[in-house]
């Protein structure tokens, strides 16, 4: 079973994403903070990290940079979720190394399709 780490400070959004992914057969882990996300990543080694950008005590950018440094031998995909929809914001996230950037509001199909695509790429 593929594992997905959801990092989102908005609880209803986080729970909605988890419900969608559980229905699709994924195992999910949820975090409302960057600090806890690091612990969950270390403990569960998820295949995909789905992260909001703006968080109260840090950013999704910080999370991605930290995971890239701490998980040199681990293969994972990283997807940003954000209401920031300018081309500059998207390009900045992708240049940091994100595998995808999904703009809020999003559909369940967007989330599932992106995760399936990233997992296929990891398995190559």
C-alpha cells in the first residue's frame, strides 16, 4: 500500500484530502505542522508528500528543502497545494524541486491523478 503524507494546517481540507486518498486505497498520515511532518516522514517514509505552502510556523518550501537534505537515499515525490496561483509562485515551487503544484480549490480528480502519476514515475 502506497503511503501519502498530507501536510495542511486547515483541518477540514486535510481531512477531505485524507478521505479521498483512503477511498483510493492509499495509507495516509496527517500533519498540521512542519515539525510534525518531519517526524512522520522519518517514521513512515511516505511515497508522496502533499503539502500546503503557507503554514503558521513555517512553509511548505521549508519542508521540501529540509526533506531533500535529510532524505538523500529516499525516493519520494513532493506536491505543493496552494491558493497562490501566479506563474511566479508555481515556477518558484517547481524550481525548488517539487514534482507538481496543485492550485486550490482543487478537485479530487486532480489530487488522485497527480499522485498516481508521481507514483508511476517513482516506480520506473
